[in-house]
C-alpha cells in the first residue's frame, strides 16, 4: 500500500489516499491500483487522472527536480519546463492532471523564483507569472479542473500568499 497526502489549496484541507498496488480502478471508493514509479530514490506522486495517468516529480542525483507523467500503460515522460533551473533545489514539479490530460505545476528558476506552467495533452508547455508575483517568490500553480480553469497562489516580497484563479 502507498499512502499519499493531498492538500487542497482552495480549502486548505488535507486528505489521505491509500493506493493499492495492482490493477487500476480510479473510480472505485477512492482507491486506485497502479504500479510504483521507479525513476529515482526521491519521487513524489501528486495527481491521478480518471484514466490512470499519474503526475508528480522526482529528484535526480544532483538535487534537480523533474516533473513526470506516467500514462496508464506505464510509459513515463519527463517534464522539464522551459526556464527551470538545473541547480540543487531547482527544476520542475508536475502537480495535477485533469481528465483531458492537461498537466499543471510550477518550475523553480536558479534564483529560487517560482513560475507556473501548463502542459497540454500534446506536450506543449506554456509558462506564466501572475502580475506582481515576480517581486516575491513567484507563481505556484496547484489546481486545474476538467474545464481547464487553473488556480494556485503567488507569494509576494513580504512572503504573503495571494490566491488566483484563471478562467479558461
């Protein structure tokens, strides 16, 4: 069994998901069965789509974060957003996948600033910053719904978080 804690950025609540390893049934009593992802010693699964696609990130031997998408058939695709740093603690974090296969997350540049990204089902990645977020820690994207609406938060120069919602 794998235990995964998930944080809902809007309600700020957490939920524990227990995942059995075996056959995938994502709509069966919040249990889904998936083979473990073997990318690196330090990996985190963040989101599972209804079709069994898994998104998360792993940390390589140099401490660089790389997002990943593992489809229901087991094919693993690394997600490295443009502009992501390649230093210890920098890189790309895949965060959530919606039913259509669109992935959102954030990248961390060399200076430690966060930038949001959206990866469409064909693999094209668009990075973005919410206005005013560049003066602080940056833009962190945490949610995408089935319609493609994106939300998350920014951290300003006073280390204050501000929620945002981008309607498609």
